[in-house]
C-alpha cells in the first residue's frame, strides 16, 4: 500500500488575497492498494499509477 498525507491550508484571507494563508491542523490522507496484492506489500515499479503521478507532478 502506498499512503500519501497532505496538510490542509486556507488562502485568500480578506485583503491579503494571494499573500496570506493559514496552516490548519487537518490532513488529507489517501492510499493505493493494487488488486490481488497484499496491502502490506511495498513493491512499486515505474508503471505503478502512484509513480506515474509522481513523475508527472515534477517528482524526481
């Protein structure tokens, strides 16, 4: 399983449009499990959807 956790934030606060924001004590968590594979398996090749998304988003 691949798990991603992203912190929440808010922006566009009044007169500080695009310059002021707040970090929130909330998180978004998502996970991917390949069908037919145990959830604790850690294999991830170059064609795995998470790796493809990582590369497309500018990952190294």
